[in-house]
């Protein structure tokens, strides 16, 4: 099975299993809140990020609130996530940049988003797809990286190269959803240490079934 046919079959099967699941488990009510939550989610679970943002977004109700706070104070408010000091600096700088350079509006292009501190392609792809419905690329997190390799869709380890391998084998309109589906399947079935082969709808077409 060539990669386009394989990707299409994976998409069809996972859509059937995870139909109706949200594009992201991160909780947010504005584009900037999702941007903040996604910056915080690097090497931290979505569950933990949501615990923190439940109070954080009550205290910081606007982009201006984030921009006006000292990074040291914000770091205390998000101290239960990994690398909180660096993330606090990135969030504060991003808030100021959004206000000063983008008139207080979260940018809607990849080129502009990746200029923001703490924002790489993965974060930008999540924001563009989940908030604006724009499929500029495919967000590659640890789950997508693992499953794309196991399913034979890439041989690379670098997220940018993995994204470049995935985009040509899927119609653009499915890019955001495909990442989302791989994340859910990676969390629930195709786990890193003990993949649940007996429960996997992709088992018969998976070249790594012996792992």
C-alpha cells in the first residue's frame, strides 16, 4: 500500500473511532488563551495545563493583563508546569508583541505566528487549525511523531521533516484533523511502551505490529 492510500485508510478508520472528539483537549475561550495554553503544554500534559489555566484565565482576563505582569509573577502562577520560568517569559513577551505589532489580535498566518516568542510550527498549527480553521501544516507532537513512524509514514525523527512527509500524502483539508486523530490514538491505544494491539483498528495495516 503506497503512503497516500495508507494515510487515507488511517484517516478513515480513526475518524470512525474518534468521531466528535474536540480538536484539542486544551481548554480556552479566546485565541490568545489557546496560544498561552499551547505554549505551556510543551513537555507538560494537557490535563496539567488545564488545571493551571482554570485559575490563570480568571486572573488574567485579557492580553493586556498578561502583557502588564512581570514574568516573575506569571512564573509563580504557572509553577506547576515544566520549564515555567522560560514559558512565563515567552508568554509575557508574546502578549506584548501581539499588542504592539498585531493590534491586539492573534495573527492568522504561520509566518506571523512563529515570530512570537515560544511559538514554533507545532503551536502555530494548533492555533491556526483549532481557532481559525486554517490548515497551514500538520502539528507534530510526541504522539504524532511516534505514530507516523510506526505506521510507516515517515522515517525521520525531526518534527519539521515529519510534517513535510505527512502533508503530501493527505488532502490539505484533513491536515489539522489528522494530527488530532493521531494524538488521540497515541494516547489511548498506540502508547509508547505498551501499544494495545488487540484494541487497535490499524493493526492489520501497521508495519510495526511486532513492536
